[in-house]
């Protein structure tokens, strides 16, 4: 006897909902559909908490959608089961996900948002490793930074599923802006912003930045090259993290954690943005 058709069960790649899922694993697909894919219930809940519109949720295998997630879903969002064998085919060489959601891509944020933020801002120039960016997002939120600017990153890549996972979903809770280095420096000059970078040769110890009374834009450069010459030339302040001379340098996420911690008193003394 043939099983009745269940539109909420995705049991083959020919199902009409399978195509969009596969598309969202690619940059071009995310651009075309203006949607993103969010893995894992924890990250979906973070997105919902931040006001992200969830269109649909999918689960596979022995996974279940919790009552908490069901109660918080965007009105009208649908829940679908994916056959276990189909899940493997959907994700192929990408990381397989047992619970995931499709959401509307959050609207991009421009540099003008800085005018409404009183706290320090983290600026990452040309960082490319999702793990580093995600760690710094989590650290920034934990230490009450006002937001983050990702320089020279395509806004499309901001919501890459690897970066969402690396940030544990906190990417949705921290105001994140994108701009080119040139746009960023033009804004800083026009608005008299105070830029700070960490360099080994700086005269000021990083602990001293705790007493700086104004908002800082704290810039960290790429994993290999550090900050660009343009950023270094425009920098207002430089600070040194004193480390054992046997160690050549710190991982960028470790350097960010040490630096941002020095500013906790300033940022926690500010009114919430």
C-alpha cells in the first residue's frame, strides 16, 4: 500500500524544497534568493532573539524541534522533516546539519549606524578565517562592545553558515557593519574618530587604554599581514601587548580578547545602545 503524500517530508532531491536548500549552500544561491541557512537550534534561537525572520525549519534523523523553538518561531514559519538519507545528499561535501532553518537575509548595516553607538567598536580588516571572526564576535558581545565593522568583506559572506556557527549565533545580536578600508577611513576623517591598533613597537602598554575617556575604534588586521599601511597611517593611538620574546606573535582572536578586556569598565559604564 502506497504511503500518503506528506508535503512536509523531504524524502528526495526532487522535492520542491530540496532545490532552495542546496542553492543556499552557495554564495550565488544566497544572493539570488536573498536568504541564508542557519545550522543548529542554538543559532536559530539567537537569530530569532535578534529579530531575524525565519521562513522554515528542518530536522532529520532522531532530532526533534524543541517546544522552545516552536513557540518562538516567526508566525507562518513551517517545520519540515528531512529523510536521513536525503540529508546526506542535500549537503554532500558540506558540513551536514540535522536541524537547520532558512531565514531572510538581515538588512545590511552601513557606517552611519556608528553615530548612534556610544560604546567602543571592533574593526577587523581583511580577516578571512571564520573561526577567528566568530571568536571575536563572541568576545565582543561578552565584553559589551558596541558593534563590529568588517572591512573589505562582501556583505553576502557575513552570513556564511560557517561564520554563523563559529560565532554561536551571536553574529545576529551584535551590530555588524561592512565597508571598504577606503570608505571606513573617509568616515573616520569626516567624523574625527579615534582609531587604535596594537603593534609590538608601541610605546603605550595595552593596560593603559583602560583610562582613555572617549570611544575607540579598535582595529585588528589580517591573520598574516596585520593592518594595512593606510590604517596604520591614519591611526590615532597605538598600544603594545607585552608578551614573552620567545613568542613571535599572538593569534588575532587572542590579541582581541586581551585588548577588549581593558575597555570593559568604559563600555559597561555606557547606556545600552
